[in-house]
């Protein structure tokens, strides 16, 4: 009888531990008593289009940057979904990017100008309580080699930089930020390097 009671006690404790671990780590959406919804804006991508002479190819490069921004927006959403599933968040916690872009399109909001938009206004327009903004620069110079370059020594290495943050409309401030760089090296495509940065960012997002 005593053995049975001990087994039941251990089972109950392990069950409690299981349910505790499956709760959202931050408990953000539960804390407010309702499903808090965020939206991921299309990423702003800066590539070589800003450094080459102005001719027809520039427009094509910038169009490619805009398409890359939407692609990265969707990638970031997919990576967020994996963490949301782990912590049993509802899918509505982050608005589907297709819905976000559908809402923005009739207003003629240019993705190139997103960094200049009022984020509170965008949140109201999208019907969410905060927005996640992402900026990716494919031309970021490695600071560790800048001094060498100035002295005519070391050859500079170009990095890919990501700057991603969550703007909380209610608090009127950035609630979380992730800034990091990775080198363009080992023959790896820029897109794959950028995805590595996005995966790391979502792993650090305060769910």
C-alpha cells in the first residue's frame, strides 16, 4: 500500500512538472487575460542597390530587396511558430504575414519606407498590439578590420547584419531587440546566412 502511495505521489509530481514546462515561458499573452496579437512587418533589406550607379538594374535590385523582405518576414514567422507550438501559444498570437500584407496593400504603404512610418499607427491599422520590425544589411563592414583598412593593412570583411525589434504600442517603446552580424564566408549564400540570424533571433524572443 505504501509503495502504491509513493508511486502515485511521484506520478503526480512528474505530471505537475510536465504541465509547468509546457506553459509559455514568458506567459505574455496569458498575463493580459486575452490573446495578444503581434504582426511582423516585411523586412527592410539593404543590398548593393544603394552603392551602384543609377541605371535600369538599380530598380531591379531594389525590387529584389523588397521581395527578399517579404520572404524573410515569412521565414521569421515560421521560426516563431515553432517556439509558439513548444509553449502552447495560439497561432493568433502573431498575425499571419499574408493577412498583414493584405491589409497594408490598399494603403499603398511602400516597404522601402517602413522604417519611417509611425509604428503606433501601423499597429492600429493592422489591429494588433505591437509590431515586429526587421532590417537586414548585406553590406555591413566588420568593425574589427576598420582600423586595419585605415592603415592600409588588413583587408576588410563584409558582414550581414540583422537588427530586429518588437515595438509595444501600449508601452510606446521597444520591448525587445536583437542585433547581430555574421560574416559572408565559406561559400554560403547570403539568404542562408540571414536565415541563421533569424533562427537565433526567434530563439531569443521573449515568448
